[in-house]
C-alpha cells in the first residue's frame, strides 16, 4: 500500500531556495493541484516604452514551481521527480504586481506526470500558460 506525501510543496526548504528567495506564497495544494502567488516588483522587470515588464524567465519559474507543487501532491513516499521538458506560451506582458500561478496534474502514470499551469494577474487576466512532463523517480 502506498502513502501520499505529507507536508506541502515549499515545506522544509533549505536556505537559500528559490521559493524563499523570491517570496512565493502557497495558496492551495493537494490532489494534483497547486496555486501560488508572487509579488513581482520592478527589480524583476526590464523597462519598455510601455512600462516595466516582468522578465520571461521569472514567469517561467513561477509556472514551473506551480506545476512542481501539483506533481509533488500526487507522489507516494519514496518518490521524487525531475522536469523532462517545459513549454511556456506568453499571451500578454506580465507587469509588476501580484501574479497567481495555478498548476495541475493532467495525468500521471507510474513513471511520468503531465502537468499544466496558467498565470494570471490580480484582475484575473490570463498572461501565460505552460505544460511540462515530469519523470517520476523512486528514491
């Protein structure tokens, strides 16, 4: 009989860690779903004529972390995962402010988890979406 992991994604992190460094907030996690928020500040932006735009790598990191949290929530004790591929589609520029990433596991089998995530601004506008494949490992 397998047992699901206890403790949320982002619990018991060594410092420094990306979650702690960037100040992510875990909003929801469990049953193949993870929601995190991050307050993007101008320090993580580049300047455009239209104003500051959050660097695409920061957007990608937030989406990847949300999908990782969703995957983590469906692992059994003694399992871990590695990202095999990651794809991001940017629909709109992300601006400074609160960004919300919602990740989910679309399907999981013994060796692979397929995940997706969307990124929204504080008004609920879709900014980016992502998909990844996670390889499930037995520790």
